[in-house]
């Protein structure tokens, strides 16, 4: 049994008479073996062997006592049975945990295992501890005797430490739901660049190992992971050396959200490190949003009250669910500090929580007298809270769970003995292992009206509460519940409007990312040697878009749509072709019709004046064929205007190629006729036999036939067809004629170019023949224009897209045809219409002479 005569500082024993003994363990006292001096506060010095209590955790003891009192006063639960309890401190030390557990088991100063005395007080259950280290050490001994152990702290569930034989019950939800809740919380606020402070032990390692895969799966990166050193408050010099382990990551990494995982001492040690570090840069810790796990409570010792708790302003904490019990506050205020004898916990609490003494008959006269009720209410939350915390609520439910289990067994025994007529056995004869059968299936409503039960894993059902810390200059604080996490950790409910953020953010939600979000129209590009949360934003490629922020890969627009200028959406493409309604189509059509009419007029003029010398001098039939072919060339350009159809695509290139070949063949025949006619005038020339229509007709037919055969092969093997070009022109679906095979298309053009080159060469060589018989000069100019147009056509045609390709071809047809018409026939029309006096045989002979 705990004794005041132990060599260590007092382990406090609060006993009540009764038939049942409940053992509980906590970590309210930290032992300091030599003077503790803060470097920046040399005035603070404590005497040796002075016990320092985390006064905030004293509420855990009071919650146990409150529950015991309620049960003892309730006639409906365990009537005529008074419960009692022992409370001993483990000092957060493995050796002391084993020692205290043995004390609870055997209650003798000489520790003789498996020997039991004072059988009137049988240990039936244990409530403890707050942290995983203490709980597992206790379980190692208690499981041997099948004694139920109800833990009230939330800690990492490392399955390697848990065996089926352990009689371990958890009064808090499964820790895995808190992991998922943290991920949901970070995802809710869009925080992807996170720092971690974890305890330097197996529990901290297990936490980070379990959380890292979840972080990666949800697109969250850890900026740094710093371990909170294992430094006791008495080892201040070691603390100062390890302060930089906390300080440096905060300066080198731009991260605004930090997750802290730990147990009892984590917050005390961390606040102490921060107190030291803030003397160098007071702003570095104020720029963060702290996310605390349920294991951590904002508790400080009296010597730490000089530190600034406002560093944690706006902190978001996962807390064990609790419900406020009005009678609990009355119970706290009803405590009498003057009757603390036998309750040494209260003695130490009074000594360290208050700066004054209470005037009691047994106490000496003091200068300042305290009022218990007023002083308790004025204590800051870091020293003591009047509202029941989650851990205290778990202890309260644990006591009731044991009481209801005992009550159920007592009822069962009463019914059994009444039916059998046997003498009723005493409850003290109940063995601890018998309690498991009832405890695992226990279901009851506590005084707050909430249902308490264990699930199949011996864990308390329910989820975690999420609270927001609002601090005040006097180091007091208020925790405001802002949300909840369900038992599976999948559903997170948060009221953003009730969150109080740190002051520097001016109530604007902080941002904690390595890289700014990529806006729509951009995609992420990972930086070399950096984590995936650090990236650059690059614009989406052509024809690709991103509608959302932080897109990894841009998506391509459908074929009938195109990307907007900002690459943030797709717009339906417009149907594009050279139509008769648009200005360009109207202009080309007007030019084609105009030249067609001019050609008709020229043809009519030549037919009307067919018997004049100037018409007869240059082969009237070839002139008619040339004019008719030029007329058809002008009209064939109209096939290229309007929406392409199967008929127009099938006809336009082949018709154009054949007609142009006839026209050029006619020009070539006229040129060769001039040369032959001149050579036939020489005496004794045999060229006279070739004079006549047979030569010119054979030239026209043979030269045109080659093009006709080529076009027939083209339209029979790979005919042109209507096609939709989705990609050539951004934002447009070009309706065009696919030429089927480009080889035959360029072969048709090439053959026309070949005929043009032959005509130009022959005309150029015959340009100096006598004017009476010679129109070679005009043919030379016309072929020069024709060749120039079609030589420039090829690169221009290949460099344009969409309907402008068609416009280029129409322009080339009209220009080259107009060149032939103008250069060959305009001089003759001038003489026929304006200088008719020169259109006589006498004038032609006189001009020759």
C-alpha cells in the first residue's frame, strides 16, 4: 500500500472505508532532485526535493472521488455497499509503475508476490493510466491476475504491445480514428505543408509511421518531423542544449501548421523549449497554427506561468469527448482546504496552485487570506479547469462501468441464491476475472444521459471532439468546441465561422502550403529533389485545359471543342468554310463572274469579227478553244466556294486540271503554229505540209489527253471527299475536300506547270518573228504571268490553313486565267474595237513592209 515513509517524495493515499478497493494511477507529480533555474529568469529557484505537481491533472483525482461519492449516495446502484479507492502516483517512471502496481496487488510493505493479506479489501479493478507507457507496464502485471484495467488516456495502439490475454479496456475511442480525423482536418483547410513535433519514444514513432501513408494518399507532405527530447524539468541544462532542435526547423521551413503528438509531459516540455527559444525570436512561434492530438492537455506548472500561453492562440485540438456535469462544479466548490489531512494530493495542490494560504485554525497567521471558491474560479485553465475535461469524463465513466458491472453480478447472485435457497455469498468473494464477462457487454446511461458501452475491441464507442483554444493575457483560456469526428474518422464536421485564428491572420484562414495553388489553365510540374507538395505551375499545352486548381495533368478538349485563351475551359468550335455569304467569298465570286462576262464579251467580239484579218491571222479555232477554256476556268472557280459536298469535291480539282490543260495546250498550239507558219514562208520549206488544223488539233488533244487520263486515274483510285479538319485552325472545324492522294494532286499541278514552261520557252524563242504573223510576244508575257502565279501558289498554299487555302487556289485560278486573257487578247480587242482601220489586209501588209 502507498506509504508516506517511502524514500521518494510522498505518494499520496486517499482512502475511504468500504468493501471494495479501486486502484488508479496518474502522473500529477514530477520529482526534481536538484535546484531548477531558468536561464532567462535567474530569480526563480526551487529548493531541492520539492515536488512539482501538474495541478491541472488534479481534476482526474477529483473526478474519481466525485464518481465514487455519487455511487455511494445512490441507493439504486450497489445498495448497502460502499466503494473505496486508493490513488498512487507512478511518476511517469517504469520502475515506480511496477512498484506501485505491486503495492496495489499485495498491499504490504514487504513485497511478497502471490501472498495476500488484509483480505477484507480485495483489489477488483484498476483505472489507469493516462499514457501508453504507464498503461502497458501496469498491464504486464495486472494481466497475470486477470484484473480489469480501464485506461482513460488516448494513446497509439501498437498491436505488438497488446496480447489477447491482457485485460485492457479503453475508455476512449480507437486511436486510428484520430489519425484519419487529422487527415480530414488538414484536407478541410487545404493545409498540405505540415510540420510535426512528436515525442521521442515508441509511441511517437508509431504515430508518424501510421500517419505518413495517410498523408501521402491525401496529397499532404511533412515539412519536418522533430522529436521532443526526453528531458525532465530538473535537467534544465539539457533542456537548453536541446532547445535548438525545436527552434531551427521553425526558422528554416516556411510552414504555418504544426501537428503536435505526445502525452503528459509533451506540452510542458514543448512550452518550456518555446519559452527558451522565444527569447531569440519572439515571432517565430506566433506565426503557426498548432494542431494537438487528444493525448495532450494544456497544463503547466506554477513555475512555467511566466511563459506566454498566447503562443497557442487559435490552436485546434482533438479532445476526448466530454459532457459537463453540473454537480461536478458544486463538488469542486464544496471541498474544504482546511480538512485536507489524509488527502496529501490536496495539500500539494493548494501549495502550488495558489499564491496565498487559507486561514484555518491549525495554520499559522498569514498576510494574505484566500477564499477557496473565489480562488478556484480565478485559476487559469493551464493550472486548473472548472469544467470536466475529456480525461476526467473518461475516469467518471470508468468508475460507473465497474459499478454497473458489479451491480449486475450482485443481482445475478441474488436471483441465483434465492432460487437455490443457498446462503448468499459476499461480494468480496468475487474474483477479478469474473468481472470481464459482464464488463465487456455492459451498457448503461450515465448521469449526463449518454450511453456508455464497449465495442468488440474493448474500446469505448464514439468519436473525438474538436476544440479551438482562445487564450487570454493572464494565461487563462477557453476551449470552444468547433466540430466532431465520427468513430471511424471518416466524417468531419467543423463550424468554420466559430474558429478564432491567431491574431496575425486577422481572422482569415491561414494557408500552409509549400507552393501556391496552380490556377485553372495550369498544371503541376514537380521540382527536382523536392517532395511532391513542392511544384511549379506551367501552362497547359495547346488544345488542353484544366478547370480545377492544382491539376496534375491537363485534359484534352473533345474534337468538336477548343481550349480558351486561358486554357481553363473548352468552347464549341465553329464550322468554317469559304461561303458565298462572307465578304471573301462574295469578292472572289464577283471577280470570277466579272472575268467570265469579260471572256464572253471577248469571245462574242471575236465571233462577230471572225472574218477580219487580225482574227484570221492567228487561227480562229484555237482562239475560240482558248477563250472557251478560259471562260470555263473562271466558272470552275465557283466550285471551290460554298460548303464542300461529295459532288463538288469529286469534280472541282479534276475539272480545273483538265480545263486549264486545254487552255495551256491551246496556247502551246498557237505558239507552235506561229513558228511553223513563219518557217513555211521560206522558199522550199517542207513545213507547209504541217500547216492547217491537223497540227493544232493534235497538239491540243494529245496534251489535254494526258491530263484527262491522270484525272481519271485520280478519281477512280482515290477520289477527293468531304472532310472535317478539327486541328488545323484553333477554334474552327474546317469543312474541306480531302484530295484523297496528294501525289496525284501535285502531279496534275506539275503537268500544268510543265505545259506552261514549254509554252513559255517556245514563245520566248519566237518573240522576234515578224509582227504580221506573230503573237508570241503576248504569249510570252501571259506565260510569264501564269508561271509566276503558280510558282508562288505552292508555298502560299502550303503555309495557309482552313478556308484560306481554298481562297489561295481560287485566286491563283483567277489571276492566271486573267493573265492569259489580258496579255493575249487585250491588244487584239483594242485593234478590233478601237482601231478598226488597222484591222485590214492592206494595213497588215504595209506594216510588214
